[in-house]
C-alpha cells in the first residue's frame, strides 16, 4: 500500500510539473503572438522556425497554431525536404509558420536550405531558433548554423529572433545533486543562465551581432 501511495504522489507531482511547464510555454507563446499582433501594421505575420530535426519543432509548431497540423516525430529526407508552411488565423490576423527541416542536420545541407529560404524572398516578423536544453553543452552545429544564417541573411535577423530551448522538462537534478539538497529549480536556473550567456557570446563574437541586439 505504501508503495502504491508513493507512486500516486510521484505521478501527481510529475503531472503537476508537466502541466506547469505547458502553461508557462503557452503563456510565453501567447505573449509573443499578442505582442506581434499589437504592433502588426498589416494583416499577416510570418514566423520562421529553425532547428535540427528531433528538437521538437513540430510540437512547437502545433503549440503555436493551437491544433495538430504538423505531424510530430516525422522524419524528413535531407535530400528532398522542403520548407513547409502552416497557416492559421488569430484575431483576424493571418499567421504563417515556416518550418525548415534539416537545418544543422547533415554537414553540407545548411547552405541548400538557407538558399531555399532566401529564394522565397520573405521578410519574417519572428524567427524561432530551436535547440535542446537538456544537452550537456552548447552544440557546435548550432553555432555553425547561426553563423551561416548571419552571413546569408544578415545579422539583422537576430533583431527579431528568439532562442527556443526545448526538452526543458528533462533538465532536472541528478541523484547525487539531490543528496546534496540541490533542487530541480536550481539546476534549471543554472543551466538556463549558462546557455543564455553562451548564446549571447556566440552571437556577438561569432555572428557579428551588436551587443545591444544580443540581449
């Protein structure tokens, strides 16, 4: 009985944590969209989604849209993948999310995908650069992609870009850290601040982004 009770408490704790993270995610996404729509002088918003396959871009697309349009877990053929557009409306504003499968996947393909983005001649209102938060360190392939994007599209793209850290729910204290009294919140906060500093330095020193832009 005690074991069942413990499992139930653990289940409620995990469920509560998951719901809290979903809520925070939705609030952040809602804020970004509402902010864009408030200052949108036209009747359309274009969002570019960038990131390696498997980092949760499809899940983020569905979260932005509010319904299941992008198939999650779908594998793209790096040789034939195209930029995919998902359209929806919110408060009479047409919003288009452009997904770029394959960026940072296989060496040598980034240039091809960036070329496809440039060929569309679209001025994006918001760029979401997705990468895993649960990795052990800053990914070199992410850095290379950031540099290529800056070179091809200009560092100005980072004026309206957001670094999206996915799989944040997997950033928890290890067993040894918990024995020392370190909480999941502390581990999360330290990891977040470390990644924020690393990305900022990468943008400034490797991508030519002015300090006032890389906040």
